[in-house]
C-alpha cells in the first residue's frame, strides 16, 4: 500500500466513522490504532463538534490535539481499523514529528521565557512528541529564572549518544533582550565530546543564523538545513583526522634494510595524524615508534599476510574452497573480509600489509580490484564479483602497504598496471644504525665494492650488522649470513665473488 492510500484510509475514517461521535471520549469500537516502526502506538479519535482529531498514546493518559492535515503527515507503519476489524500496512519508515508541532513548541518556548518567572525544563511540551527528523529534543531554561545567568534558554537536537553537556548538536536559542532567535551547530562547553577533532572543528566553524521571534517558519527552514549539514559532517568517512591522500604504498629495497619492520613505523606515523604524506616519506627511517601501531594492531585494524607463488584470487577475494567439513563452498578471501571490517568502522583507519608483494602473480590475485584500489576510486566505483555476484568496493579508510625485495631477479617485478597505482618508497642501507665500529666499516666497504661490480640494487642492508657486538659475532655473520648472500649475487662469477669476500 502506498502512503497516499494510507492517507485516504485515515481521511475516510475521520470523515465517515467519527462524524457522528458526540462524546468527549473515544469509542473503543470507533478508532484507528497507529503502530509506528519504533514500536509506538497511537489512537485517533474525535471529540464532540471539534475539527481536530485527538491522538492518545495507547498506554498513556495524556492526549494532544492535532488538526487532520497534521495527522496525515504522520508516516505510519501499520493501521488497524477497529470498527471494520481490518489491518492496513503502510510501507513508510516511521512517524515523523511535523514542522507544525515544532513551530508550536517554539511559540510556547518563547512565551514561557517572556512571561513566566519560574520555569523548569520541558514540562510544557509533554503533550507534544519530543523528536524531530530523528533527533530527540532537549529543552532547558537554565536555572529557571530570567534574572540569573545564563539568560539564554535553548533547545538542542540530540542523537547518536550525544548529550547537551557532552556532545555536538543542532540548536535553537532565544535572546529575550533582542527578541531574537538563533540556530546553528553547537559543541558542549563543560565536557569535551569524545568525537573526532575534524568533526568538532567543522561544527565550531559553522555559522549561526538569526531571526526575529515572529520568523519561526524561516528559523525552522534554516534548522532543517543545519540538520542536513550536521548529518553530512558526521557521516563523511574521508575526513579522518589522520587521513592521508596516499593510500597504497610499497616499501622496497635490498635485503636487510628493514622493509618489514618499517611498515610498523609507517602505520604509527599515519595513526598519529601529525604527518603529511611528504613528511612521512622523508622521515620514515628516523621516526621513533610510539604506541599507535600497537593500539591499531590490538584493535584488529592491522592485517599482515605474505604473498607466495601459490597465492590466488580465491585466497585474496573470494572463491570456492573446501570448508572444515570437506564441503566445497563459496568463501570470502582475506582481503574481502578485511574490507568489510573496515567498512563498518569508517571513523578508524585500517591497514592491510602484504609482505613480499611481488612473489605472487599480481594480476591473478587482484583481478578486477586493480582499478578499485586507486585512491580516487575508493567507494565511488563498484564492481560485481564473479562468484558471489555481489557489488564490491574498497573503503577509503583502508591503507594497502606492500614490501618488495628489489634484488631477487628470480621473481617478477610488479607489473605496470599495479605499479602506477602504488607510491614507492625506497629503503636504503643505513650504516649509521650499526653500532659496532668494525661491523660498520665492513658494511661500508662491502657495499662500495658491490656497487662497483653489480650496482646499488645488490647492496647489503644494515640489519645484517646491527646485532653484532664483538669480533666473534662479526665473523659468524660474515661466514653464515653475508657470504651465502654474496654467493647468490655472484653466481657464476667466482672471481668477482672472491674480490668481495677478500674484504672480510
């Protein structure tokens, strides 16, 4: 049934069934019971010779009068005609508190403040619904006396666990001295709300608007605009306080430069919200890790996997695989599951870390997601997944961080299509991180000779030397770690290998 059909049912009931009712009470056999989606029940009946219809909460004692046109503005979930023993279902979301009720409340609100010395809270609106456009109304006259500061009564509109003394909200104020109404977006003063700073900043910067006390309709129109702006500000996931533009990053370099370790520092810097993209790339190696990474990890916002030659689309996105009972079922891949998790917490950043990203067949693993991972395609572009036929997109609060060994030529380098969608940060060997003097000197000499013979892509990273504390440690590292790496570098070139080993 359409909403218009539902209106007709109410109109006809009021016109036909209640027209002969001369009682000041309602006839149990002649009323409509309205059921809202929020579980509220209201009974419509008509008093003697009056044009208004009275609405009575089914389990309440107090009634309030509504003109027929206002009743018809109620969006109703279900209608029961008790006279004809019929039930009508109207497919509309919920009952809305119409502007006329708010207009009346504001009128009384002004009148009470102007003409009453002793006031207390919102008792005067008990006969009116206390919600508007999904917000709960909170009304206060302060100390209830116009002489005692603050001298400005207010109405605030609350939702999502916000409170007047700790939260953010649209509001209406009344200035008695100027006979002026004000509406805007407010932030509690006494207690700082537990809300993202970028949201609070936007709320505080939103301008207020002023109206004469007889311009209530204009005030409500502006309030409606403020409510829309408020909802937009609170719902935007991309305005994270620590949201950087670059979301796809690959850390690459020779073995031993700390690529896998550096992803922790990278996440730590992003989480802090104190660094721009350029500052992160320039200062990553020197950054001292705080507890931001650990907190993100503990909260399940960091996922670490390693690519290998057998890794495929079915493991990454979705595919048919055997379950624990041995049945072949359609299952989500690790990346899809993590994307869905990030989608549910858009006020937080999530980090998907792929170690050895170039060891798998990149095109095969990512499939159609190669396009979706681009920063400007996040959540704006959707694809239909081939197995589940579901619409899928990548949320904007998800960072993809990869590590890549640029020395091992036995594996394919990352392909051009994916390369242009990532920003690459090269990790260089850093001898300053080596504390043992002999180990530091050996690292410098080895890398100088290797660059002469093979090029800079075959240097040895500082991690091979960082745990060396004495000559015994150095000899062990040279014989069992560094030499085997050099043998791989100089495979088939015994003379070149010997020249480098002679430096030990």
